[in-house]
C-alpha cells in the first residue's frame, strides 16, 4: 500500500514497479493475499470452534462418568438404595443429580436416566402416583424433550412437570408414575403401561397412546386434543374436564 501511494500517485522517477499501472492492476495484486488471509482467518475460527465443542463434549462425558462412579459408590458403600426419605445420603444424591443434569446434553441425560432406572433409584415403592417422594432420586421437572427412552422401567417414578415433549417412551413401564403437569405433547407412549399413573393437568396433545394401558389413571384436566387413544384401555380412568377435541378413541 505504501508503494502504491508513493510510486503510483506521486511518482518521482525512482520507483518503477507501479509505473504505468492502473488502480485495478494494483488491486488485482492485493486480491490474492487478502483472500488468502480471510480464508485462513475463517478456517482458524472454524478450527477453534470445533476444538471448543470437542472440549465441551469431553467435559460432559467426564461429568457423566464421574456421576455414575459417584452414585455407584453411594449405593455400594453408603447404603443409598436402602436409605429413607430425609436421610443425608439421599439429600447428597439428589443435589448431585440435579447439578449434573443441568450440565449434560440430551444424549447423556438419556444414559443417566437409564442408569438410575437400572439401579432402581428412581422407581417408587408401590406409590400412588401422586407426588410420590418415596423413590431415592426425584426426577420432577427434568427436561427430556425428544429423548429416546423406549422400554424404560420407571414405575411409580416422580416425573411431575417433566418435559417429555416428542420423547419416545414406547412400551415403557410408567405404571403409577407421577406425570402431573408434565409436557407429553407429540410423545410416543404407544404400548406403554400407565396403569394408575397420575396425568392430571398433563399436556398430551398429539401424543400417540395407542394400545396403552391407562386403566385407573388420573387424567383430569389434561389436554388430550388430537391424541391417539386407539385400542387403549381407559377403564376406571378419571377424565374430569379433559380436552378431547380431535382425539381418536376408536376401539
């Protein structure tokens, strides 16, 4: 640029590199290095972004593994599974669960919930499905929108106000579970066991409940518009003030 201004605009006879060149000729000389610099900066930024994402992913994986190891030790050495409501060991486990869930992505949340299920830490002990706090770990308010939880074992589990929008819980065992005020819109609950579950105030709009056992379930004041109840068992279910607009209740 210095040579351009000194030799092209104010030539003094000592410069020969730019004499007789037009502005376009000079700009052409600058285009290639400038373009290369821009491309290099873009690729560098892309690489930095990828590195940051990989670092975050590794941190989440380490966090999940640390949680699994922590909870396993709590079960084996601290008697977490046999603890009672109000015990210090339960309080510690709950805090650890809540803080970990808030830092995980959906895929690892799925792994975490399946781990807790396999350890029997989230299932109640024959609860009523109404704010059942007898399970060791409470999952109320958890965000599992779009999760893949097909066939999961969560009977009598506290999932009140949980976000399961669009989740796949096909053939899951949710008998007696507390799903009150939960968002289950567009979820796949087909073939699931929801016998005696509490779904009062839940949003089930557009959900697939075909072939689902809802006998004795409490579904009062729930949103059921456009839901698919084909061949479901609703015997003895509480359906007070529900919105069934557009729902399929055939069979």
